[in-house]
């Protein structure tokens, strides 16, 4: 981080701040539901719906993949920089590919927590202290936040759409292989 990024602060309108906090809160609640909602009694380990839904044969991993793509797309819309979006895609890909391994993939899902990781990347970018109930933005947002938001344009969304299509191809790969083996 350069010194201009740390010293140059901008003020956003109260409406923009409220909308951003609502969006970040929604993402945080979704990550909690998918990855941290329940505590396993004996081992005191937190899990969410992600590994539970992933147990459903044939479509569970797809359902949780849709949630991960929603978090990615929301991050894109919020103006998160490309380096963070890339890390999110890597987390999604790891989660998706390992999720296809029966039983072990679901255990990995419970430990890896891709949704939580991806939302934490967004919260960290915005400088949110997530120790409380709802994410709260710092009093002034760094200038880099509004600069990234201004870069949002057609090419940014087109790139995001291409990434989602690639993730869809990765998600469909096991079904394509199964179809090829059956028709073989």
C-alpha cells in the first residue's frame, strides 16, 4: 500500500454508505449461514449449510456453487479489485473441484469455508472490522475504494461473466465425463 492510499481519504454520502453496509451485511450473513451457522456439540467446530447441502447427490454442490457465484458477482458489483476477484475465483474453484470427491469433499468443504474466505476478502478490502454483529465501515473510506468502484464498466462485467462461464464449465465437467463414459 502506498502512502497516498493510506492518507488520501474520501467521504461518501450517507446513502452510499448505508447501501454499501447493507450489501456487506448481506454477504456476511450469507457466508455465516453457508459456513459458520451451527456448532457441532462435542468437537465445538462450526459448520454451515454448505457441506450439508453438498451431501445431496447430483445437485448439492451445484446449489452451493450458485451461492459462491453470487458472492463473486456481488464483489464485482461492489468494485472489489481484480486481484481479490482472482483469489475468490481460486477459492471457488478449489471448493467446487474438491466437492466432487464423495464424503471427503464435504469434509473439505466444512474445513475450507470458501464463502467465508471470499466475504472476508471483501470486508478486508473495505477496512471493515467484523468483530460485531453487522459489518461497519470505517468513518472515511480510502480513495482506492472509490477508484475501484469507478472502474466498474462493461468490460469489468463482461470479464466477470466469462469467469462465471468458466466456473460453470468446471462445474459441468463431471457430468460431461459421466455422459461420455455412458455413451462411450
